[in-house]
């Protein structure tokens, strides 16, 4: 979920400016000065080979229907610094929210990418975790960890891979029942809180 940043929030959160850009750090669209979420991973565009930020739709596009190709994405998010400053290091490029059918099974998706235009990048690297080089299908009982902007590094166990979650993406998408979502039970604390959306599960 998105989080509204306040001065109190800034005490223990990961809010500094990073170079190179890596997963698990604060980002947000420049048109908002009170929201923040994590950059999930720096990835490569299959079509162009160029570095891209990958995170959630509702982190990069918000839920007001006002997103547009070329919107500046800040690192750190404007809501995560006291000056409201934007390091406009990426441009919003593509997004998808709702459900997609893969081999006749519907899966909820909440994703966006933004083309890197400033600073260096480390493709696939996540703070406190390292380089992600492969992917695996989730399974109940699988041990995972994530690195987010709010709760930083947490670990847990996948307890469900078929959850239906109702999500309101705002206009023009509206409310969606997100099918086959993953639920993780944290080890000793919440696995994720507001401002952690977009984190990659490793």
C-alpha cells in the first residue's frame, strides 16, 4: 500500500538518496509530495536493453488516473525528504493493473516500469540481499525475504498462493479482485507494512 509520509515516519525508514539505483529504496512520482514506496528491482527492458525501475502500479502511478508516460519518478520520494525535492532519475514508461490470464489461470497484477535517465544502476541488486539472478514459482512453505522502504529487511514463510484480494486502483481501472495473490507470514514482525509495496520477494 501507499503510505503518507510525515516527519515521524522519517526517523527509522530508509529514505536517503542512492547511487547506484538498487532494489529496496524509496521512490515516488514527482507529482506527489506525500507518498512513497520501494523500488523493487532495477531490470532491463527486453525490447531496448535499457535499465528500468520495476515497482507497483499504485507506487508509480498512484490511484488518481492522472499518470502519463514520461512522468518523473523520484529517488528518494519527495515525501521522504524535508525539502520536497525530486531526484528525477526515471521516466514512467508502462504499467498494468488488474488481472491477466496465463495458461487460462487469472493472476492479479499491480506493476509499472520507468526508464532510468540519471545515475548509475545495479541490475537485479537488492539492498541487504544481493543480486537476484533467477526466478522461482512460489510454493506454500517456501522461505522468503524482502527489503522494503518501511520495514526494511524482513523474512517469513509463504502461507498462501491463491488468495483473492480486493484492490481499488482508482480511475479508470476501479476496483479489482486480484486473483492468486501470495500471502507471507512474517517470522517475528509484520512481513510488510504501508510503504513496502513493490518489494521483491526473494
